[in-house]
C-alpha cells in the first residue's frame, strides 16, 4: 500500500496514511481515462447549434436563368448551397450528444485518475480542513503552506460552506465532495488536495 504524509493546514507533517492498493495504486489505463473524459465533455455539450438548409432559407423560388443557351452552369435556385445567401449543406441541427459508459469502465477510470495523482506525487492529504468564517486570504495562506499549485482540486468529505466560499474566488481552485468527484476535474488540476475523512469515504465508495 502506498504511504502518504499527512499534513495540517500549517504545512507540518503530522503522520502518515496508507492508501488502498485497489484504488490508489492501480495500473493507469490511458485509454479508459480518455473515454471517461470524452464522455463527460460530450455530456456537457448543449447541442443547441442550428443552421438552415436550402429548404428553410427565404427566397429562391424562381429559376435564376433558363436551363440552356446562356453559356453558364445550370442553376435551379439562388438558395442552393453554392450561392451567397443559400442554405447550408448538411446543416447542424439541435441534438443531444449524451451517452453513458459502462459502470465498470467509469469505476476503473476513477481509480486510474486517483492512482495517477499518487504516482506523479500530485496528491496532498490534510488531517482536516475547517474554517470559522469565509476568508479567501486565509485559504490562499493554507494553499501556500501545503505548497499546493494554484490549480488545485480540494476534496472534503462533508459540505463546508466556509471552505467553499473561501475558495470560489481563487482562480484555478475548485472544491468538491467525494460524491461529486469526476475524472475530468481530477486530471484537469495540477494538485489533488484531500482530507483524511474524504480518503476513507473514497475507499468506501470505490472499494
């Protein structure tokens, strides 16, 4: 089992924690990560793009010139796709891009994402993360104490409004609960900060 130092909010080592091999020490499958990220980004798409085909644009009812004898190419409508003001060939229409991955693939992708953070030394475990009041300045100090990158994902076991409000004005910093964790957010941040309670909860969910 991989062992990680546990720090307090002052950046001091206060112990060690053993992480579960089956979650934080699996072989990273890059293709599974790619599929999970692609699925998540596809599901975020609004799918509201739309353009008009030649059947929907206004005008073009009359044949612009006779079929033969002019020396020009035959044309049936001024609203064909090659004309200015014409319709769009294969015009995009509103549709859903949503699809789902198998449950086993989703779970494996999450384990690979968590393991990649451990293997690349981009994980920081805190003994606790509590704040008496929303203070962005104090939260920035905490990130500096633990030497976290400014692009950090902070994961807690329980919802803490003071932590959320303190972090939301810091560019690049995002907070999450264990049940809202996703592969894209984990991979998209340089540092993965998690409390010991959240580690236990992750191990319960993905064991």
